[in-house]
């Protein structure tokens, strides 16, 4: 199943390469970043549930966690494909200027340094 998702994403990425622009790719990247951020609390919650409780609930939580992680991996791959199309620094600068989540992430990174 993961291979099918991966092949589908790669096909979609290559088919959209000819018509995409930095603006549309940055918009898609921003959406992927937002979706990933929305999934993080669920990952944490499922991770905890998969460690505690009865075996049946741990098994169900692991199953859900694997699905969410698989989705996040496919989103990360899609984001990597977008990033490869552009100069890393130019695209990151454009993304920071046009995506609030990317800007906030950069500010947090700078604050931690």
C-alpha cells in the first residue's frame, strides 16, 4: 500500500512539474506544513495510547499511529519533491515571506539558537 501511495505521489509531482510555479508550489508546501502541524498532536496522543493500557487498545492505537505516520511520510516526500525543483535558499526565503507557518518556524529556530 505504501508503494502505491509513493508511486502515485511521484507521478502527481512529475505531471505537475511542467505547469507549477514557485508561487503554487509554495502554496502547496504551506498547506503540507499546516497539515503536518495539525497531525502532530494526534501522533503524540496515539504514541502515548500505544504504550499504555490493555493490549487491544494499544494494538488499535499502533494501527492508527502507523496510518498517520504513513500519511506524514507521503506528505514529507511530496514536500521534498517540491523543494528539489528550486534553489533551496530562494525557495525557503519565498516560503518564509508567503507562509505564516514557515515564518513562525524560522523565528522559533532562530530563537533556539
